[in-house]
C-alpha cells in the first residue's frame, strides 16, 4: 500500500493524529512499540456506534504502520463487567436472563441456540468476524482472563493501599456531598438501586463509596451467587484480609486479596489502571465519557496514582442509522457491523469512518440512501484512478480500500449498486436471469459470470431482501393493462410507439437511458440529444409523466427501479407485450 500522510499536501485527520501519537510515544517510551487502545463491552450486540471506538485508533495505528513504526492496537474486551440488564429484542433471550443480573458477562449463559460458551463470547464472536472482514488488526485482551488469573493483583493492592487518594479525587466530582458522619451511615446499594442508578449518566456506577466501612475501589463477585452486589466491610492493609457481604443473597466471607481473583476494580479506577499497565498512548472516548466528572476526566487524575499518564485522543461523536437516535448496546435490534457488512462492502464501511473527523457525527444508511452513498463512492474511486481527486479524498480512499498489510478483496467488475439492487429485486433470486440482464448492460464488454460482480451483487441482493419493505418491491405485470392502454390519447400512444420503435437499436443501459429521456424531447420537436439547458422547463414535466406511465404499464406503480434497468430486466419481448404492441 502507498504511504499516506507523509506528504505536506495530505492534511487528513488520521495523519495529524499519527504525527502526535508517534511524537508522544517517543517521549513516553522511546524505542518501544506505539500502543493504541479500544475498549468494547460484549453486554449485547456490539453496534455501529461502538465500531467508532475501534475504527478511530485502527486508522491511526494503520497509518503509523505504513510509516514503518511498530504499533499495537489493543482491544480490551470488558467481559468481566457486570451484566446490567436483559437487552430487548435479542433472539434466544427472555426475561429469565434477569436472574443473572450482577454476574460477570462471562458467567451469563449465551442466548438459546448459540454455539458459544457464554454471553460475552457470543457477542464478541460476531464483532471479531466483522473486524476480520474490515481488515482490522488487533490484540484482544479478555478482562475476565486478566482479573481471574491474577495479572492485575499488584495494581489492585496498590489501589487499595491508596484508596484515600482515589476517594479524594472522586469526591471532587460527586454531585451529592454528604458530611462524613452521614456518609458512614449510607445504606449499601441493593440490586434495584444499582439498576436505577445506572440510568443516570455519570452517577451510574457504584464507585465503591456506598458501604459504611469507608471507601474501597474494589468490588468482589460473590462466592455464592457470583453477583457484584457486594459491600466490603473491612480491609487490613498489612495482611490484605478483606471481608465482604452480598446484598443479593446474604453470603459473607473473608479472603486474602493477595491471592483472591474473583473481583475487579470499579470502572473509574479500572480504566486508568489499564492505561498505566499497558502504556496506552492513544485512546479515543465517546462524548459521554468526556463530560465533567466522567470516566475519562477523572481517570486523567487517577492514572497518576498508578504511575501512568492519560492517553491522548479525541472525543468521538455518535453514529446514527438513517434518522435513528444515539445507539445503545443494551438494546437489541440495533444494527451491528455484521449487519452493515451484509449489505455493503467493507471498503464503503471503512470509508464512512475514515472520511469524517472523530468529532463529526454521521449516519450509516440502511435505506435508499445507500444507493447514493455507493454512487458517491464510485465517483471517488474513478477520480482517484484518473488522478483528479483532492489529497484528503485520496487519503480517505486509500484507508478505505486497504491497510498497511495490503488491499482488501474487492469486486472484480464494478457495476452501480443501484443497478445491481434493481436487478436483484426484479429477478427475485434467479441467477441466470440476473446474469442475462447484467450481461446486456454493456454489450461491448458483457459480464461473463455473476461472480465477476460479487460480492457487490450479493450485498445489493441482501439489501433488497432484508431492508426494502415488501410494498416497495418490484413485481412485473403478467398481462398488459388493457384498460389503461385503451384510455390513452393519441399523443400518449405516439410516445409509446417512439419507445417501441427504438428498443432494438438502443438495447443497452446507456442506449435505453438515452431513449427514455429522449422520447418526450422528440415529441416536443427537439432533438433527442438536446441538453437540459436547451430545453424549456415543461420538458421535465413531460418526462416525469412519461416515466410514470411506463411504471404503471410495467409494474402497476408510479415509481420503481431506474427505467433503463427495469426495461433490461423485463426483457424486450415482454416489454413490447406490456406496452401494447
């Protein structure tokens, strides 16, 4: 792959971040690989908003690799987080999963019918497959494995030893400051209260301050019910003996924290601990993590307790889906990267994330807008090929089509997505018919096999079958509309005769485009080649009226696929019959 970002002309956001990250990494850890990071919680379907958490550091890491530097992109799977609630709309899941609320995600059963051992692995697997198709190279780290194997033991003991310092930092941002005496009388949160708190933004998490014995930044998972609805009742720094009770089942025990591996640091301490432990230089955060008192801001102070520094990285804006509001992974039915990759090639999806700065929100189209996006992408592809694209667009295109490791697989014969969708719609799964139509698009260079148009054809077919409502699907008439044909006046009948007379000599995509737009021009006394500037405004009205007539006669609707594609799909003999010849 060509190197992007070295030229002074190229000022895309990825290159600018790569410059900063390389410089900062050399300052912090000279001679060591650059470390960038993402964090994903497999608490439910990992959606397209979460993908920005990965794509932003991926693009920066890939640029650094292109420049010849060693770089690690870590993805922390937050699979040791608590199971918060049962997401709606997830197949194979019902309200019986509520009994697992409070357990680690890796201790929750996978949805019914899943081939995976637990809830976290089920949702991780879909994301791993999508990232592979997108060409994202990463080092995955299971937080369950890290915590339960004792990897963070020293960090946990250090946090407990410095709990007063951590508490003082967190206390600066607590919205309800109680007097010390009252604070000691606070009742531990029960399950319902934790769930209620978790809907309230920055105050969602039990940060370890709810118990009467003081502040502790560590929460054990219960040795009986496995839930984190526990309260530390005492801790001895010298012996590391820790006692806790479970507010869910009443179980209590005393353990030695220097050999106990069934618990984790609370989130606002866990995240900065990992920054220090991994030496993370770059990690973006969502805007909800960057408000006053939020995880990223507080973590910037707590990370120093662990001898580390806060990563540099932008706030990233939310990603929407054709008018859908901010996406939440706790809800089922939210489009995932896998869903997007069923209807679009990975190059297009990469481009959507690469062309917008992280702080710019954008939408991913699952509706008709996907056709316009593909048109825009194909135009950019052509401009890059002929050398007329702007430097920033060339950079975004380069990042979309491949990585430092090489180009992503692409469709050998690029045909317009909207054309492929129309053909898939009309042929309804009949590949021989689809090949016939597509081979007639360009008679001078016919398609010899449908595989030449794959995988784009398959993506367009999947879009038609999964995203286009039944009432918008195209069903060609079996018989001519005799009543409508009989009602046409002489001028309208003449327009049909002009079209029918030109079919044989114009039977290609370009030829039929010229013909259907040209008939109203010729009828009005103009040349079929006349440009819009040479024509009066009423010609556009005449064209729309003519098109609506053809749609009615062919598919009994006022609109449909592009007429040239529709005519090719229906076939010349059937078109002639339906138009009353």
